[in-house]
C-alpha cells in the first residue's frame, strides 16, 4: 500500500472520528477541566452571572480546605460515610453474580426429554402442594357477618374489610408460590437461556421504576417485605417467649465459640500458605478480609441471639403480639440498609453476571479435564481453576463497582428518602450545594474533585493489589 | 463502505432538517387570541376592539356564516367545524383591518405548574388585556421549567421565561440576589397594585428591603398559601363534640380526637383522629422563633416554646396515639414516602376523604379533592338515578345532563343556576348523609393562639426583558398588573386555589369571597377561619440574610426527624438545631467579607471572638450564649 493511500485512509479515519472527538472535547473533557477551575473560585450562580457585576474571586484551595477540615467537613465526612455504607453491598453483589453465573453455566436441566418431563411434573406437583399449604395456612376462612371497614394499604384508597385485606394477602402468598414454581418450570424447560434472561431483567428496568417499586415493597406496614416478615418475626417472638432466656444466651455463646474457631482456622491456614509460598500476600489479605466479614456476621448474630429474650419481654410488656417489623425507609436505623439490600438485588443479576458468564466460558475445558483426572472435587475445581482463571474478570468488576459505588446513590436517595434519615450521599450533596443550597458551584466542584481523587486512589489501590491477585 | 457512511451522514442531516422545520416549531393557530376577542366581543368598551367586533359581525353576514346572538357563544360552540370557520373568518378579517397577523401576536411565557386552572387564568388574561388596552396578547405556560434551579440557570444563560413563578420569600431572595428579578415598585405604585395592596403577612414573599432599608416590589402573589385544620362534621356530630369557634389547644384537640375514636360504630372507622401536623409547625405554633425579632444574626431556636411545641408533637404520636408515627403515616400513604411533610402529606387528603382521619392540616386548595370525591361517590350516581326516571325530552333531564357534563368536565366551574338547582334536588337524605361534610377550624397549638406561617406563590419578571425586548417587557408588566386585578383575584378565590393575595378582593362579610354556590357538604371552605388566619394570626416565614432557607431547612430537619422517630428529646433537639444554625451562620459570616461586615455592624461584635465548641467549667457554651454575652458587653469568650 502506498504512503498516499495510507494518508488518505488516515484522513478519512480522522474525518469519521472527528464528530465523536469534538463531542468528547466539548461535552466531556471541556466541562471536566472547567469544573477544576471552578473549584478554585468562589463561583456562585446567584452572585456571578450576566445580571451581576461582581467578579468571581480566585480562592485557591479554600474550597478544599472548607470541605476537608473547615465548616463543611462534618457534613462532607458524614456523607462520605453514608456513601461507603451504601457500597457495603458491593462484595455481596459480586459474590451473588458469581454464584448465579456458575449456576447458569452449569447444566441444570436434564437434556433427555424423558427426564425433562419427569422433572417438570415434579416441579408442578411441588408447586401445587406448596400453594395449597400456603392457602390453608393464610386463608382467613369465610367472612364474618359483621366486619368493620379498615384502611387497606394494599388497595390504596378503597374501603375494604379486614377479611378482604386478609384474603388479598393470602392470594398474594399463593400467587408468589405459583410464580416461583413457574420460574422453576421455565428453567427446567428452557434451561440457562431462561435464567439468563430472567436474572438480567432487573438491569433492563433498573432506575426510577425499580426504585419506586422497592419503595412500595418497603412500606413499613402493609408493604410486601414486612407483610412477609411479620409472621416470621412474630413466630420467633412466640418461640423466644416460650423458651427459657438462658437458652438463647447459651446459643449466642456457642455461636461465638464456633465462629472464633472457624476464623482462627482460616487465618492459620492462610499463614501456612503464605509461609509455604502456596499463596501471595494479596491472597492472604483477601482471606483476612473474608475472616473479618465472617467475624462481624457472627458477632452480629450472637448479639441478636443474646438480646432476644429482653427484646421479646420488652415487646410483650408494650402489649405487642410480636416484634415490630423494620421501619425500612422511614428510620435512621434501617434506611441505609434498605438501600443496600435493594442495591444487592439490582447488582446480582446485572452486567457483572454477564461478565462472569463470559469469563467462565473462556476457561479452557482441558483444565477441568485435568482436574477430573487428578480426582478433584467440585470445590477444589472452583478454588484451583475457576476462581484464579476469573481473577482478571473479578479485578475489572471490583474496580468498576467501586467507581460506580462512589459515584452512585443519587437517584436512590432522591427518590426513596429525599436525603432524610441520614441517607445523603456525596453525589446528592454535590447536587444540594450546586442547585438547592445557595448555588455554590465552586464548592460543589471542589467536592466533585475530591470524589475524583478518592475514586482515583481507590482504583490505584485496587490495581496494585488486584494485579497481584491475578498473578497468584 | 465510504459511500455507506456518507449516505448515513446525509440521512442524519436530512432528519435534522426535517426535525427543525416540522417538529420543533410550535403550533400556533391564534385560536386562543381569537377566543379572547369573542369572549369580550359582547361588552367590550375599548373603541378599536368594539369597532373590530361590530365589523366582524357584518363580515360574517357577508361570508354567509350562520347568524349568532352573542360573541361569547362562539367560544363554546359544540359544532367544532363551525367554530373553526368563525375563527378562520375572524383571523382573515383581523388581518384585513389591522394589517397584522393574529399568529404574530406577542406570546408571553409563564413558568408555572400544569394546573388546569392556569388555562382559565390565561384566557382571563387575554380577555382582560383586550378590555384594558385594546390590544391582543397571548400567553403560554412552561410547566417543565417551573422549578427554581431551572429558572435561575436558564435565566442567567439568557433562555429563561418571561414571567417566573416562585414560592415564598426564600426563592424570591435567590432570584433577586441572582439579579434575575425586575424591580417593579414604581410601575406597581403607578398602576395601583403596590406592596400595600398585598396581605401584610405575605409581603415578604413579593418584596425585599434594599441596602437603604426601602421595600422594593419584585413580584405579585398568584395566591397565598397556608394550612388550617379541616375536619369531618359528621364524625364530630356522631361523637357529640362541637368544633371550636376560635383558637384551641392541642390538648383540646386531643380530647376531641379521643371522643371520636371511642365512639362505637363511628362513620368511616377512622384509624387516627389527627394527621399532618409537622414538628416544625408545632414548635412555631407554640411560639418558637428561629431568630430574634430584630435580627437574623443568630438563632434563638432553643427556647421553652420550641421545647413545648416539639414535646406536644412527639406526645401526639408516641404517648396519646392521636397522630400516626412516620412509619404508620408512610404505610397509610398510597404513594409511600421518605418522611413527614413530603409525599406523606400528599396522600393525606385521600386518607381524609376516606374518613380514615378525622382532622387534618390542609389548605383551601384541597377543596377540589373532596369535591371530586363527593361528585363521584354521590352526586353523579344521584343524577344518573334521576335521569333513569325521566324521559329524554323532559326539561329537567336536559338541566341534569348539563350539570352532569359540567361537573365531570371540571368540578370547579360554577353551574348555571337552573342546572345547579336541578342536581341538588336529586340528592335524597341518604345521599346527603353519604357526602363529605367538611368544616375548617384553626390549627391547634400548645398555647391555643393560632399561628400561621404564610407565604406567597408569586410571579416576577425576568430582568433580561429590560435589555432584550422592551415590547415583551411592557406586556409582562401588564401581566403582573393583571395578577392584582379583580378578575384574577376573584377567579383564585372562586376556584379554591388557596386564597388570593390582594386583601380588598379576598374578604367579604362571610369570610373568604368565593363562588355563590359551593358544592353540597363543602360550604366550610368559605369559612371565616381562612380570613381570620390571614388577618389576625399570620406571620411571614422567618429568614436570615446570613443563612439560606435551604440550608436552614436541612439543618433543622435533620434534628426534627429524630424527634419524629422519638430518638431525641425535645430539649436536645432544640439545643442541637440552634447550635447547628449558629455554626452555619458563623461559618458563612467568616467566609464572606461583605456578609462579615454586615454581621459585625449588626451585632457590634467581632465574629472571630466566637469559639465553636467552647467549654467552660466542664460545660458546653453555645454560640448563642457567647453572642448574647458579647452583645451585652459581658466579657470575652
């Protein structure tokens, strides 16, 4: 190919790239650098604009000082904590994505038509029996002759009797069981294609509709989540009240001992592998993180078990039949956790799952064949082949999720709590500073750049340790 | 490949041209302006318009259009094709006579909400303008840009609306500070709608003092907003309790609530007797103040009055169970919510309309909710029942059909007297018992003295018009004058859009001036309590130049939501809120040289003498204590 031809090709390539490049410069790179400049000024939309003659002043790093250690520091760090709290669901979401992708890529439904038919029939029978049991347990029976009208949260503003409300709840239970049965049946009939579609569906809908749906699910009294939890926690209350309190204390103690033993074993095993050069430092640190998480979970469960007798006594003393269900989006104790749980649900079946599916399908089958010949079990195959082979994918997912987590939370907070109940996150804070609280564009830009620095730093840390992990 | 890409590029260009020429241009047929001419055609006095309308009648004869009685009939002609023929005939006649095209009429843009009442208000403006000035003007709303942030961002970028709607003194302050609001003081005084014509409590929502302390008018009220206590008359009657005639205490309200809840078989089976009182309002009602009377330099929120109000509020939820807790309120809400005062409050009218709540704090604008409930549950079924008994040719049936159609189209539009009488006659005693009978009383407070924090929903003029388009500015100024006119203010009161802002058009001998015949059961919405609230007990929003309303709300709400959740005692809440406000004020003052100079001039002390988090003798010394100590000249902190 001649030089002239190459030049022409280059020119045409540039011509076709130009619109995108211009768009990037004008609408992305330009504003980014302008915002950096803004963060060094006292720019306020109400004070510095076409109608005003006051000059924008260069304030150096004052905005940054104000955020990090000045008058906005308490607010900034508080919102930073909230942001990090909402990111607590990321590891769970990633683990869930991995689990789902493993399930989907394994051969769940039988391939022979006869077996498929048998399994389908089994699913139908189990579903029918379960639905019948749910109906028998929850159905309110025939309507009483005199039944006062109550407010029904399920039915909006219509006047329903208590019997009708119970019937609606019972029907919802039966429908729920039928729905689960239908999903299982579809899985048997259509295999992983159905599950891939079903699990990815929330990602197609994610955003405002999902947040509003979850807001409805989280209604403290009458929302589907608490309606389902109510009988369970009331049952626990009944069991706790009818058993000696000391039993729960003993259970808590046993839980702590078992948890401590497991954690110590894991740490000891990690130390041994590190010493014998069977694993690297990154792997050891990952193990420590897992141990710390496990210890926290065990401690939390033990504390709940320990406190159960007092909680039950207190609820009974207050004349309640059971424990109060969580006040999800309308209390400081639960609001953040509610958003985390929703985030996990949305994250499990999303793009991360697809990335893991792609990663799993790229693992050479010879590795599994070799493992089979060596007599490796399923767990050993996972630990020694799947997990290391997926390390680059996991590394990518962790980086992207961390960046997404630090940048995220805005819509959830805006739509679900309005920033109330200590749920304001950094992105919402930027919005408040820039558009609802004095139009302080300079200060808001500074917060954005501090966020950028944090994201950049976390990405570097991830890169440093993540790279090591991929080489393990 | 290259040809394919170039073809794609060409298609994109073609689509852009199509979008630009066919989709983007607004559809303007001048119909609204023509209707304005028809609306005034029968009684307009302006000589040019009179001559035009008389000439048009003759022109119609020449064109062979069917003869008509009054011009007003043309606006509501049922035959849409014929109506369009009259409109087209008028447009061509107008062009012939004036040399101008109707579709070129100046069209003002008003950033307001998508309330259907705005259509009526705009029609009134077009007609009013013709009567007053003999010139046509058009107007349209821009509901998607109603929000303050958008108004400011677009206006400073030179793309703002002509007339900007805003809520309250804090938004007015932002718009004035941004230099967007046009000072209309002189024009308004000259044309008889100066600040003195507005309810005193609402004046801070339309005017601001300048550096010299002189009040300057920037906006005019579209209406003024506040809430009273609405209650179900039938539930009160069944419980054997009477509604208070003046102010009443929260304890008195609670006892009434207990009587209602303990009455066997209470209609509607209410779940709670009371709803929708906010923590902040309870404190203000008890006499709490954010700032001293004479200065906004520091907060005095930590007071016995605040504590009493917050305690009463908390006890209503957690001790007496008179009012639902936040979680209960959220559950009862059909829409669910983030917290009190947000969309929980939005669902309250629905719950109240069900009688699930006996008393709740709501505004006069909620008339429409209850009117629709009564219409759908009782009135229309009663009309249908009566219609089924009549023959189609029966004159009563025609009246009932008119009433039914009008009520279903817009429940707020007053009916012709005969149709009104006809449908009321359909209602049996049983029907009337099924109607919502709603009364209005004062909001209960700790002291028994009513308190109302009032502000205006106002409109102001984008100052860019002064520079860019003096002709539009003239029309925009006239629009503000229209907001002060009798026609507009009567429309506001008559359609229960809260109450109007101009005192002289608001009050009559029975209370709020309204339509002559409110719907059955809802006569209470013209109760004297609405005017008493404005004239005797209303206060403007408390603002400080040293802290924005948005940040003030954030700081206070962060504390009050913990009182709502019963996580913080009223004493701690009041102290924390006050200290948080004062810390923010001090931080703001220290950061801005101009603000600092003003603050130090006002207080007479050096702001650097204050120590955040000061402790003396093992005790915290609040900023307020330090400020007051220094102001009294008693020792340095």
